[in-house]
C-alpha cells in the first residue's frame, strides 16, 4: 500500500510552447480512487503519464509512499496501467497475455502461475484462460486487460479512459466492476476520463482539470453542489447549469430577462465578495421550479420536453437564452404550455465574471 504525491509538477512540450501540466500539486491517498476529469487537452493523460514514469516532468517531484520516483523508469515503479486501447496480444492465450509481464520480469513459473490464477479469480475469468482474445466478447477482453494489469499486485493502479471503447451498457457494468476491484485490492488508483458522469459515479474524489491546472479537487457531491468556479459548475452536471449575466445593486440582481430581490443573507455575502456590480448567477436545472403562470419570477412557454425516464427536461427560450429545468416525469407539463419559473435561492451559485465563486 502506498500513497502518491505530486509537488509542483510541470510538463511542457515543443520547447515549452505547450504547457500540458502547469505546476500541479496532487495527493492520492492510500486506497483512494481518484478521478481526473476535464475537457480534451487539459492535461489529464500527461499527468497520469508522469505518475507512471512514461513522461519525466520538467520540474517538480513525484513520490510514492514517501520515496522520490520522479526520475525512475516505469518498470521500477510499482504501478500498473490500463489504457483505452487495451490491446491484448492476439497470438497468446488469456493465460499467456496475463503472464507476459511477469515473465519479462523474470518471475519464476510457480509464482507466475499463482499470480495469474489469483488475478483471474478476482476478475472472474478463470474459465477463459485457454481462449484467445478473438474468442472473447468486448467485456471479457476488458476484464482480461484489467486482470493483466493487477497480476503484479501493484501499489498504484492507473487507468486512462479504459472504458471508452465499450458500448454504454457494458461501460456501466465495467464501472461497477472496476470500483469493486479497486475496493478489493485497496490500492490507490487514478482513473482518467473526460466523461463527467463517469467521474461523478466512480470517484472517491474528483480532480477537475482545466488548461493544465487543477480547478477543484473534492468528493463528487461537493464538486456538484459547491463548485468553486464557473468552469467547474459548467463542466460538471447534466443537463448543464444555467448561467445568467446580471448586475448586483447591493440588494437585488437584475439581468436582461428578470430581476429579483435577494434574501438579505445572500445579499450580504455578495456585498462582501464582489468587487464590481457584475455577477454571473448559476442555477442548476433541478433548482428551477416550474409553477403556474403568474406565480413565478417570469412567465414563459415550454419549448421542448425531453423525457429522461424518472425525470423530464424542459427547455425554454428566455429572450434568446436557452434555459433548462428538470421536473419529475409525472409532471403533466407539455410543450406549448405557459408556466411560471421559480428559483431555489439557497442553492444558487454566484460567480465573479472572471470565474471564481463569490459565496463560499
Ligand atoms: P484527451 O482527453 O484528449 O486525451 P488530455 O486531457 O488527456 O486530453 P493531454 O493528452 O495530457 O490531454 O494533453 C495536454 C496537452 O499537451 C495538449 O495540448 C496536447 O496537445 C499536448 N501534448 C500531449 N502530449 C504531447 C506530445 N507528446 N507532444 C506535444 N504535445 C503534447
């Protein structure tokens, strides 16, 4: 068991022109499942590759269990990695695929056999050991890839978008399997994805990355309910949060579409936290309540209703701005209805126009 720590890690490419990882600090605790999430190009894979030893940082240090591994090659770090393209060797059986890494490291036959059978047992693929990869389903192949990764009993488990080649249903199954596997092994793990729903459903903690930096690192509920920046609020949550650019006059906020007197406690915090008048108000679709026309902040026509199973998403056009709200599927509201919109103010987020959250 070990933790992993990144201190001030920086990695650039093209003679410093591309800053892939911008002086980040990250502590992956013992036994923790940490998810790195963010848009394409934000530096997730490069961060993971630095942890793995596949890239050497320009500056900063990486330690595992207190030992400096910054310059160590991957083979000398007790890590295992699973990639998006988990390519198994087609001419080898499942057993041989799983044994390969240990064999290369010169482990003796008995030890290899013991470890392969242990990993196969955990991944429930013991009955597939004699098959070749082309005789397996996609899910079975992915389980073999995971089995091959855990066969070394790693101190740190690194996964880079390992599920992105699978269909939606199998992905959901494998998410659970990976979480169960991680809990069983109790090994610190870093899982990279660009899919915020995957991140929310899997991570003990989530690190949201943006342009080479970590914007926020916290448990999923905190990331969702208490995003510390516009970027995090926007990136996390589906359907996405509604933003309104408004001005604050000390007691109320006013925008092009609507204005409202704020509860005094909220207004007081805004007075303390805002330097100018401009504020971006972020309201999650679940915090907009649909009422009878004439009883809310604004009256508005429902443009589109999108059934989602237990809920439905309502889309509105508020003077050219798309607004969405979520209601229970039993709600009888229909396209073309005129309804009122009310806001749950305690759950509303206020941001400075340059990004940071105003009310902590
Ligand atoms: P994705 O989700 O698309 O895989 P990512 O968040 O994993 O993206 P990285 O692959 O870490 O992002 O890339 C971060 C930045 O570094 C990008 O601008 C990318 O183009 C650049 N980059 C990554 N590897 C190299 C390389 N070997 N040479 C030059 N630039 C690179």
